[in-house]
């Protein structure tokens, strides 16, 4: 099987199955030991490389992910040191374990958004919530789709406004620059929010019919997913 074939299988798989596997892997990430976590990390790094667009954008996404991981690793290591943990190897091991788990979870979320469109994820959430919420389940799908849309949009807006201020007003005081940055970001995002509201209405996404799951239940696909879930569980035991 070629990598391109594998990529097509992942992209066309049932979004409900992908969401369940991502949730299962997220749960097992907090149960596995260091060998299992490294196996998970190798797998998600491979999938991220397979599904992501190469170049500067992919590098920027990885940097955005790695910054909070490093922050929490340093915070945990510092707290363990302050609490007088007896052995340095134990501190390093626990810090590496925390960082690896966080990186797996962040990459997993990124992979899910690359492998599944916002509309497909919204339809999957609608399917999951329907037994509990009934006719109002589509609102959960719409909310998730909007969240997935606005997170990268907000990050991109923050970066663009910061670069514009640096180029146009390089001599501003730090406090003035922060105030201008916050005010500009809020103004841009408020305009984009209104544009998104119009886009939802134009595409008729504000009604239940737009979020009905159209994915066909394929037995072989779900059987393969069950096997994969078993492998993930087995790796959590090592």
C-alpha cells in the first residue's frame, strides 16, 4: 500500500469512526507508560507528516503546538524541584512523559481537523448527541464547526496584526503597542464574526437538515477501526 493510498483511506473514512478513534487514543494516552506513549507519538507524527501540507505553514503549526508543551514541561519540572523530589532521573522521566502526552493530544486534534472537514465533524457530533439532545443535537455540530474554524483564524489574525504593528509602528512604547494590538485584533475578529454569520445563513447551515450524517455504515471499515482500537489498548499496557 502506497502512502497516497493510505492518505486517501484516512480522508474518506467515516468521520464518526475517526472521531471515536481519536477519543479512544486520547484516553489511552493518559493510561500508557513511556514506551506506549513513544509508540503513540511516532504514529501521530507520521500521520501529521502524511496529512499536512509541507512548507512554512506546517512548520508554523508545529511551533504553535510545541510552545505550550515546553511551557508545561518546564512548569512541572520546576514544581517537582521546588517540592524536593528525591531523584533527578525521576523528575526528567515524569516531565518527558507529560510533554509526550500533551504533544500526542495536540497533534491528534490537528490530525483530526486535517483528515475531516468541519462539516463532517459537525455531522458526526450531531449523530453522537442525537440520543441525548434529540432535535437540538445539530446545534452541537454547528458549535464545533465554528470553533474549529475560528481557532486557526484567530491565530492567523494575531500574527498578522502583530506583524503590521511592527512594520508600521516600530517605535511605539511596549504598553501602547499591546493596547493597539488588542484593540485591532478585537476589531478584526468582530468583523470576521459578522462575515461568518452571513456565511452560515447563506449556506443554510442554521437548520437541522444541513447537519444530517450522510456517511454510510461500512462494516469492513468499522471492523478495521475496532482492530486499531485494540492495538492502541495493547500499546497502553507496555
